[in-house]
C-alpha cells in the first residue's frame, strides 16, 4: 500500500496554543487595544478577500491577461466570467455520480487518492522525455534566470494557456490517457482538466537557512514548510524531471490529512490570515497575529509554528510519506491536505506542477 498503513489521527488541522508558544506568548506582552484593532482590520481584509474567492470559486476561472490592470481586465470580461460561473454551477448540480471512474486506469488512481489524499504515478521515460521536449523553452529560461534570494530559492515560470494552447492540449490529452483527469474529476465531483502548468526549478540555498525565530533563539520546527494550500477544490500533479531524493525537495504528504481539512470556517480563517500576510514569521507580523482573538489564531502555512514536542508535530512526522522518485516520478494530490513540497536542502529539483481545474466552456 502506498501509505504504508499510515493515517493522520486528528479530524482537524493542527491547533496551536500561541499563549504558550516560545516565539509568541512567552516573549510578547499582552496586546493593547490599538494592536488588537489593527490585527482585526488585517484579518477582516483577508476574510473579505478569501470569502469572495470562495463564493466565485476563483481557482476555476481563467486568470486575467498578464498585460494591463487586472481589475480593468476583470470588469471588461465580467459577462464572460458570470456566464462561466453559472455554467459551472449548473454542471455540478446536474452531474450526480457522472464523474465516478469508468475505466480501470482511472479507478486505480482514484482509490488511493480518495483514501490517502494522494496517488503515486509512474510515468514512462518516454513520457518524461516528451515533457522535457514540450517545455524546453521554459526549462531553458529557468536555467538562465538568476536564483532568487530567500528561503525558497525557487524559480518558476507560469505557462500562459492563451499563448501556449497547443501545449495545454498535449498535457490534457496525456493526463486523460493516464487516467489522471478521470480520477481528478471523480475526486472533485466536477469536470476538470489541466488548467495551469508551472515549470519549476528549486535549488538548495547557498547557506543553511536560519530559524524563522532566530530573533528569539527558538530552533526551527521539524515541521517547517508544512502547510495547506489556499485554493479550494483543485488537485495538483507534480512531475519530477530528474531524480529526487529526500534532500531534493520531494513532495511529502501527511496520509489522510485531506479528510481533516474540510471544516468550512476553519478553512476560511486560515486562508484569511495567510492572504492578509499574518502567517509571516517576521517579528512585527508575529506581534500582529498574536493580537488576534485566540479563535482566529490559525494559519494555512502553520508548519514553522508547530513546536517539536506537540501532539500535532508528532502526528505529522509519524504519518508523513516522502514521495521520492524511486517510489514514483509523479504524484497527484489534494493540496488541501497537509503537505510540504520543493524544500531543497541539497542539490536541486526540476519539476512540472500541474493544477486540475474546471476549464472554460
């Protein structure tokens, strides 16, 4: 079994006692009224933003054109977006069980995806070579681009579907042939396809990353980097374009944690804080986050805040599976579950990250 009989034991995402946290409550004074009001205003902005994104299901709408002002572009194409939203809602309402897997290949991917939150897939060497050929211009551009400074040390190129429609057709056909599209549609209970393609090159930083809480002499959490994604109702497929071991930033998934990420309000609160910048571990942002009421102190990017001796940290370490290339060179997964991806400590990782969304009609 791909999950090695592992399973996340909680029915909710990690809850952290920030009053007792060594980088928050133990070193910070009680927030004053002004700090609390500031924190609530930041959270309110994030909450409005994530609520709007949730209502219109923004991850399933085509992104505005890169050129021009996004708001102007959005308003110009508003009738098209409204039509697409209505068609999407109608198709989901009338679908019923229409997206249950119909082929053995689709069912073979869907079963572990539903049980564990991810499905390991082995692509043939010919398929990987074809992907390299199809994305050769993007991969070459990544090699020439200067590496960014910062903890991620990750370079990305988002492939524009309008400018590279043939490439998207090729990936959609390939995903359908492998049963991935069928499994993704069954899991999400909606018709989906390859809606986004990102070529990615991640490298180890030149110097070891410092603890995010170095300013208060708190060591890095063993769960640093674990998170849940901000998008709703999407699946991702990561395809390794070379060998990826434990040090090269493999996808690491906490088995069954996708089932713990279904609480509606918890999800909104976590995404609101992340969108408002309150998940940052920088001191000023930590102080603002700590000024929130305890019920709002939740993050989507929470790994750095998990103390090593907590029950949640133990669960993540015990129930995680590192999906290195010797197990599979591609992984279809639910990013709403707890995962870590592309955190390279040695060498580099070249990959393609594909997002399955509803496609325009």
